[in-house]
């Protein structure tokens, strides 16, 4: 029997449903109006206004606002997934087959640090496109250990079908077929023009990574606090021409994984590393099929994709089965499934200094200050 839950807010009622999943754990699925709002926002590559969401979903502006606030209360917010290659920047991933001490990791240009329970450390850095070697040499010198693998990350993928998983609440064979069908229809967008970036562009991307529904006034206050004096019109110009116009926003993702982790204490964050046998397009289709994946990075040159996902412990065997299915269909090659150590994760914004200085200058300045 289905249990209906009602959340009351300012006289409005939003329905949510409980669906059992493997091991007796229950996931609360978004229903009706809330699902339409989340699905519409997560389908965009720009920041929508509440009025636009209202017109697209058939709900009033006030109802959309209340739903967004209700979702925030449940731990579901919206974050932009940036494609830094469109800004003239590149991310590079250094993989170590050992647990590198956090204190030994250089912080300059660091984007994220992930350590797994299996003893793997992944360090992701950002640099200007033509200066990848500079940042790699810098990190290797500081850490004092040669990485086992180095990948230049030239593509990124935003989640598209997370909500299908939440609504169904189970990774079964029918669901796997649905995911494969959805992923097979994915069309890789054409690459817009690529340009350089300045500190304003980087600051806007950092803000959007935290809140995809930010207001221009919030951006102005943030820039002012960082001694960057700009006008309202200048912020809009940078956003429309430098961010949206160049395709910097790969997508907008709802942070559903945090919500699921609250409901299912036995949820684990996992890291999936697999080979790309034929093309980036196939790799993207494979990533889009991963249940509850929150971020995916691809290196087309080395033919490798790295994706993070959240899943209850009881569904891990199904995830393994799904990866085997992807492999048998030719979507992916050899794959590895690693469990992320939640106490050893670190994420940082893009250094705004990259808007005015080269990678070489930033690294040299860091070396001179130590």
C-alpha cells in the first residue's frame, strides 16, 4: 500500500510518495508539481527565472517559489555543472595508488581531492589550456611521488536521469532497459565558441556551482566583497556572452544524492572508472545511465571516464550488474568500482587569479611564498 506524505507550506500542499527499494530501505519520491519543477530546471543549460519555470510547468510563480524552498528544506538544491574547457581552462586528474596525506597536497589550483577506502587518491587541478604540464610538474614536485595515471579532462557530463531512479526507487532489469533507451537518444551538443576568461567569469561560475538559481544582486554583492567593482549591466553581459554564449554551463543538477543519503544511512558514494571503447558520445551515454551519478569527467584522449554516484549498499550488486550490461553492450570497456572515503573529500572553487595570471605565474608565486 502506498503511503502519501504531505508537506504544508503557506497553505499549499506538496505530495511525496514512499517507494520500497532493496533491503527494505525506502526512498521518498518527488511527486507531481515538485517533480515537474526539478525536471525542467535540470534540463537547462542556463539559469531560468521563476516566471519561466512557472510557464513551462503550468504552475504559478508563487507555487514554484514555494516548491523550490520546500526542496531546499529537504536538502535538494540546484548546482551548475561547468565545462571549463569553454573558458580556455583545462582540468587535469592525477591518480595515486596510495593514500596521499592531505597535508602533503599543494592547495594552489586544486579543485578536488578524493580518497577511496581501497587506498586510491585522486587529485584534480585546474590550469590554463596550454599549461597542463606546468601544474602536473608542480604537484609531482610537491607531493614527492609520481602518479600512476594522469588524465587531461576535456569533457564533462551533467546528470539527466537521476529523477527516473528516484521515482522508480529500484534498479531492476526494466529500469536498466529504460536507462539504456534514454541514454542511446542522447545527442552531444555542438561546441560553441571558446574564449578566454577573466576574474568576473570565474567568480560567476564559482557562484553558480554553489547555487544555480542565484540572483544578479547576489552576484554583485559577492563580487563587491572580493573587491571586484562592476555594474549590474556588466554582470549580465559576462553571464550571457561569456558563460551561456560559450556553453560553459554543461547542465544544472539537483543535489538529490544528499537527500537520498539522509533517508538511507547505508548509502555509499562510489567512484566508477572505466574505459571509453569507441567515442566520447558513447561514454556520455554510458554515464547518463548510471543511477544517481552526481558528476562525470571524461578524457577523450586517453579514453577514460570517471564518474561519482551515490547508492544504497543493498543496490551495489545491481550497480555492478548494470556496469556489466553496459560493458556487454559496448558502451564501456574495462571498469573499476571504488568506494569514496567520506572523511577524505575536499572541493575548492576555481582560483580567480586564473582570470589575470598564467598558470606559470601562479605556481611561481606559490613557490616564492613558501
